[in-house]
């Protein structure tokens, strides 16, 4: 399938879009085979995306008057390059893949990065998602970062770490 000749419009998500944002997130979780790991709710989305100091932002790709893709992103900081941009999710409805929608969103987000002076734009994809990896490396020109490892604390481990001061520990040096 080739890119569409119909213009793809990009628009910011609005508070009234929360049900649609949640529907895209659930679609994505099901696609990844992890629908039970999706803990997003309309309430959480409203308080994280649409407050005076939001944790993240969202945009839609609109084709023929219909939202066909969603991107959720936030800004971060690197001591090596300064301001950075992280794309948390890029979700393109399956029937619209291969039509230039993902490229249109990434192009818009790259413009945001440049305008905001970001030193890099990063995102992740599950290792098993070969189609995504091929799209990102061959079509977009991104490189796979293999010089670092992502670490994650969640649920009980996160709560345990938050209470670490309450325990007697001998911790090794982090080394950097």
C-alpha cells in the first residue's frame, strides 16, 4: 500500500478526546497481546494530559475527518545533549498503516523537537515488532540504540524503593 493522496491533518488532543485516546490505548494493548496490562482510565488520562502542568501531550492524525492515529509524548532532559523528546506511543489504526500516517505524525513531532531545541527524539518498540523496527530504521532513518539498557521499577518494586530509607542496606556504588 502506498501513501495516501488525501491530506493527513495533525491536531492536538483536547480534553473531550479522552474516550478516543483510551480507545486507541486499549487497541494498542490488544495488538501487543497485553490487554490486561493496560491500566489507563479516562480519569488518569484527564489528570495527566490536560492539567496546567501535564505529564505528557497527545496529538492525532486525521484522515477524511476521522482520527486514525494517536501519538503520546513528553519532554525529558539528558545531561549529554540537553532537552530531549520521548515518544511514548505511536498508535496507527491497523487499516491505515502503510498510508503515510505514521510518517506524517513523526514528521510533525520532529518539527516540535527542532522548534523546542531538543537534542534527540527517542521511542521504543517491542523487540518482536519487526514491522515497526523496519519502518523506523528504513523509512524514518532512526537507529536502534544498543549502547544502553532500560531499567524499570513498577508496582511492588516501586513501592519498595520508595520505602528504602526504612530498611538497613549496604548499597554498592552505582558507578555512574
